C-alpha cells in the first residue's frame, strides 16, 4: 500500500485554514495517524475511521464539514460509502475528496459522477492536500453561512408578516364598522382609538424588527403588569368579540401580578391566543384570567367552550405552518402558536394546551414573576 505523503510530511503551508471538522476514512492505520496529525496541527478537528461502516456511524452522530475518503478499501469501498452518503439528507451537502493511488481515468470519472468534489493521488505533498482541503472546506462553510443568513431572513419575514396581521386586522375591523355607519355615535371615538392604536402597534413591531436586524435590540427583558395587559386586550378585542355574538370575560389580577417580559411582547402573545379563540370557539364566552403558577411564576389562561382540539392532533398545535382547521380569512400561516411558544421560551416561560373540564379549550402561558 502506498504511503500518503511524498517528501517531507512535516512541511506546513503558510496559510491558516478556516476551522472545521474533517472525517478521514482509510483502512491503513498509518495513513490515518499521519493525516490526523497533519490536519490537527493546522487547527482542524479530525475524526478517523478505518472502514465505511464506522465512518457512516461517526458522520451520523455529528456531520463533518468535509470527508477525506480512501477510494479502495476492503468491504465497503469508497464508491459504496459515497453512494450511502448521498442518500442521507444530513450528509448530502458534505464535500467528499477521494484519496487514491489509482490513476485510472474511468475510476476518477466514476468518483465525480458519484458526487466527489475532488481527488488527491498518493503519494502527495502535504501542501497540496492542505490547499485542497482548505479550498473545499472554505466553500462549504461559506455556503453554510449563506444558507443560515437566508433562513434567518425568511424567519424574520414570517415573523413580521404574522405579527402585523393582528393590528392590521383590528384596523380593518374598526374601519369597516365606521364605513358601514353601523355603530352608535358614542362608540365612534372608541373605534377611532382602535385604528390609531393598532397603527401605532404595527409601526412599533416594524421598528423593533429593524432594531433586531441592525443588532441594536437588547436581550429579552422588561416587566409587564398583567392587570395593564388584560385591560389593553379587553379594550382592543371586546368589540370584535361582540360583533361575533361572543363575550370576552377578562378578570384582571391584582397589582402584584407582574411578569418578566416586555409588555408589547406579552400583548402579542395575548392577541394570538384571543384571535384563535375568537375564530375557533364558535360562539359563547372566552375567559381571560390569571393565577399563580409554581413558585416564582404567574399563569395566564385563555379558555373557551368551543370544540377543543382532537387528542390525535394536539401534538401538531405548536408546529410551524400547521393549521388544524381552515382559517376563515384565508391568510393564516399556521405560525401563531409556534411563534408564541418560542417568544415565551426566550423569556424563560412556556405555553401549552389542555382540554377544559366540561368541554372546550384552555391555553396556558406561564412566565417568571418580575423581581
């Protein structure tokens, strides 16, 4: 078996590689030791495997950023392992560089057809190996960064679109009532206040997301009075419930009920829960109340006497982009409960669902008390 290096294996390139995890697969222990030493010296994290089965097990536990794969091995050879790698979704984006003593053109073409990005023939210079590893690993990590940025931007777009839906729905509701001349004159100022307040909320959300993008947004914090949040939610949603033949029964707690979360954020969560109850409870009363939770925690409960959630579908409640029923306005993304749970988790809280005694749905928010 040919050794891996030609010339002095101790020579090192002057360039400093990007950080990354490399999986080296070779059936020769000496080759594994030499390659691991060379790559570790320049800052890479290295895992080694003497056969394809062991390599696939290691890659399944923690996906590497690059695989150096011996082409000819007993048992599962490099081609068979490469085919298995390309069948596993978590490994499909990992670049594979073949290590081979063969110079057969057909074998090399077969390697590229199978998905290899490059090859290095044995014996080879350390500088050549490191240069190829550095190039392909750099491309892979750059692609990962671009995909992460694109994913984060898409998540932000989803968040903005969803959170703007609630205040804009309130604006549309109040303006429709006013345009139809269907409200008593003494209520006109209240509808105008709803339009003005909802527009301010929408601008506040946009401002906050811009701050998040620019890195100026502080870490989650603040404190919210449950009494004040309940009063705001009742002011905003009582009339909307009324037009549907429903009642919002808000029971504000005492002044001591203060939780560790920004009031605007808690109002967002409350709007999501009340909006869902208004759409899916199908009439009747919706109750908004608070109680003490575990030591150092407060709970907010939103309860209705609607059909509730079937037991077989409750696991899907908090999954993004999942809607258990068709939204009557046709614009629901299925993101509301998923985003609300994530927001609360960021503030040390939780959100879950329970079947209500006697029928109906109960959503519970638990948050740490402000200190």
